[in-house]
């Protein structure tokens, strides 16, 4: 039944089950694993009860909400040419899924990199584009995700699939840690602090030799797919995937696999971010960007709203980092310099602050173009700078201007 | 007289400057109370104290809704801990909560909404979105439900749109619903800001110079709207205004501030004849 008092806790419980079951329910035993049902079920039950009690308390305290539904609905935020957008909506995922099978090894690497930058740009777009918090140290969260996977693997033996949610969680926590001291800051001051934060993370990774391996970096194991490995010869007891599928070994298989998983994650994050824009939280972010004082006068707690923007942006950056580590097989601090932060910020600004399609296009263009211009590699940064200047003169609002949702009265 | 908002002995100093000096006033339920005075008298400062943007060093601001317990608004902004907390450990939790999560937004949630002297709209958002942001508290903010677009989420969203459209209709702004707030003419922006603050479902509406920059026709229309707000919605209205004609016509009670002190208060007719007010302000 559609009663919110039960359905909402139920959805929470399902989410908790999905997230905790792999962590608490599987016990590795050599190359086998045993299922344990009790811990995840208990956690799920506890989550259900807590959420249910919160809802009951709220109803007791504030009473039931009443009101009439409106004949006005949001028609679209797709703008004047919905058919073009709808076409892109169906064609792009298919193209994206088929693409890796036609690309060579080099092409695949570039494609993976482009998708990672799409993720990073979507994450920074939340912080800078929607919430208006200028963040010059976004690469820190990217590094946290990548090192979270690498070190988790090195010390705790965590696999890729476990690292994905854990790395995201770790990065989100870092986002909140950064968010607290900068709650009162705006503009330039905020930019300086976040810049410092990014450098701190990099310097810690660089200098803490005992733990992170310093400039030597950390080797990362490649992901597996339900225990199937992508190497030519599996470790003792394992099965390589080409034997399992009965195909010839190819070093591309692994990259195709990473690409496909990454592509699905990008689609998921894309859905999440575009939903957020029409949810109360997303609107509150944008309102915070427009005018913080007005927001507070309207009963919006700027602390939680800001922290949620930092946390969600950082989470997406962390996921990007995990994929980066997985695709490279090796991480070291030189991948997380300030230049990366500047590049991601440039992507968001060039694409159009707050505009999801614009940011994605810019991410792909700015990663693929330098690869195509390898012959001019000496002038790459020059061309990049020129492109920025030209864009700022020609289209200061970015490639694609962020669209506003349009509401219309229902006809008939 | 049923006092809804009670300001007692509020003192606010900025360094050596005394911005408000033992200001006391009562706002009756369902009345329109105007605060007038020369520039720099501390009117907007008093507004900022009432709405929680400034924290007065001394004094109390108490909101007493009919049939409900009183709220000390200055408590919502967080107070310092004292030794007496050891005797009343129950207070500590409340103080801690206010310190961590308190602020102007808690004052708004207690039922006081405001507009600003220099309009503060979300300029890059549409008018309807502006009004939806104001309903943040009333909306279903359950994250997963919103992501999945559950029926319950959509229902609450739809109710919010309905409330927003009703206020837009009230202010004759229906045609502007999908326009960017920053692109509207000045007079419309003033009305959008009022509609937005009303969307928070307040008991007290604080209007900071609502008629500034409006032509006489628009001022007349505004005066009618404010009167309708009082009569049809039982709102208590606190008004800062320099247009004396509007103030005299609308208000039930007038408070005159000068140099951070209340120099007179009373009914419009009395204020007009008060020699101190004439000397300080009316001229």
C-alpha cells in the first residue's frame, strides 16, 4: 500500500540491505564464501524501526500534512526542442554500451578516462554549479577514492566491489570534514581553503611513506567479476574469464569490463543528479547559491544543505577515484595535483555552471581533444588557455545554459 | 489585547555603538504594527533581531501564539552555557541543540517570516521555484522517495505547487510563474518576495519597506493587499515604512524609533500629534 508511514521505512530498509549485505553477509573462506543471514537482516530491521519511529514522532509533533494537489505539473526541463533531447536520451546509452567493442586498447583507455572526468565533473557540478561553493581542491576527493581502494586492497584485502561503496562513503566523510570549517566562508576565501585542503591530502599521500608508499605509489589489483579474473592466468584456484566464456585471451577484456561498469555507474549518477535538481534538496542548493541570507529567512538550515552538497559532490568524486585506481592498476600522488582540480573546474565552467548536459559534453571534449592533439603536445596548455578565453568572450554562460523547469496547468 | 510578539528591553551594541537601547514593544495578534523613524534609527536592526539575524546582548523576544506555549526567540539562536545548567541538566540539551542547529531558520520555523529592504530573490530561478524553495520545510524530503519519484513524493510536490499558485494568484502574479525572478519588473519582484515569505506559512509577517520604489498606484494596490492579508488570513503584520500616508492608513499601532530608542508608541492619530515624533521625524 502507498502509506508513507510504512513505505518510506521499507525503502530505507531495502537500501540498507543492499548496502550492508555484501559487507556483513559474505564471509570469505579461502576462495569460497559463506553466506550469513543474520547480521544484514538485523541491520535492516533496525533501520526500518528507527525510520518508522522518526516518522511517528514527526507526525505526533507536527500533525499530518494536508493540502490539495495542484492541476499544475512540471512539463519538462528539456527546453524548446524536446525531440532532440529524447533522441539523445535513447541513443546515447546504446552507443555508449556498444562503443567499447569497436575501440582499440588506446581508444578504450581514453574512453575510460573521459568517463571518469564526466563523473568528476558531475560531482563538482553539484558543489560549484548548483550550491555555488567555489571548490579548488576537488581532486582531494578523487585521491581519497583512489587511495581508499588502493590502500584498502593493500592492507585489508578489500576487492573492487566492496571498495566502490566504501570509497564513496570515505570521500563523502572527507567532504563533510572539509565542509565544517568552511561553513561561514564565501567566494575567494572558500576557494583558498579548499585549495589548501586539496594540497594537504596530496602532501600527506606523498610524505607518509610508511602508510601510503609515498611517491612510489601503491599497486592495485584489477577488479574481478563474481570471482572471475581478467588476467591471462588466474591466481591459484581462480578462473580467468576468457576460459570461463570460452573465448581467446585479450588484454582488452578487462578494460571493456571496467568501461561497461563505469558507464552504468555514470548513467546511475546522471539519473541521481538530474532527479536531485527537481527535488527539494536540489532546489535548496540552488537557492543557497543565489542568496544565502534569503534561504535562512525561509527556514532552510544552511549548514545541513551545504554539508549535503559537499558530501554528495565528494562522494561522486570518490567513485571516480575508485575507477581511476581500478583502470590504472597503480596510484601515486602525481595524479592528484592542483592541475587536475583546475581542469575539473574548467570543465564545469566551460560546460555551463549547473547544466548537466553541458558539463558532460565539456568533460568528454576536454579529455578526448588533448589526446587527439598529441602531435601538438607542446602547445596543449596554450590551446587550452586560448579555448578558455575564447569561450569566456563568446559564451560566458558556458556551452549549454542550465535550464529551468517549466510548470504548466493541465489542459482539459 | 492579545500580545503575539513581545519585545522586552532589547539592547544591541556593535562595539561602542548602541544600535538598540532597551527597546520594548508589543505586537497584538491580528494587528498591523508599523515601525517608523528617521534613517539610521535602528528599524531594520530591530527587524534583524526579531527575525534572528542579529542576537541582542540583552532583552527577550517572546512569541506567544494563541492556545500554544510561548517561544523565546533568542533561545533559538543559542545561548552560552552557565553554571546553573548543572542544576537543570534538562536545559543543556536544548541549549546544545540551539547552538548546533539554531539560527534565523529556526525563528522562521517558529512562525516569523520576513522580506528584505533590498529585494533578495533567487534571481536565476523561476518565480514558482522561488515559492517552492520557501516550502522546503513542508515538503517531503525523503531522499530515496524523491529519487524514485514515489507517489507520496509527487503528491506533496503537487500540493506545494498548489499553495504556491494560490499565493501567486493572490498577488496577481500567475502569468509570471515560469519567468526568472530576476527578470521581473521591480514592483513584481516586491510582490514575489512577499508571496515567497508567505509560503513558509507564518504567523507574523515582517515587511521591510515594502513600498520603497513603487509608484503611487502600486503603493495603493499594495496597501489593499496588506489589508487583505490581515483580514482574510488573520496575519499579524509588522511594517517598516517611510511612506507616512501608507502607514497612517494601514496601521493599528505605530512605534517610533530614534537613535535606537522608542520615543513614542500608540495609535496613528496620537502619534501624528506627538510633539517628540514631529520634532524627530515627521517635521
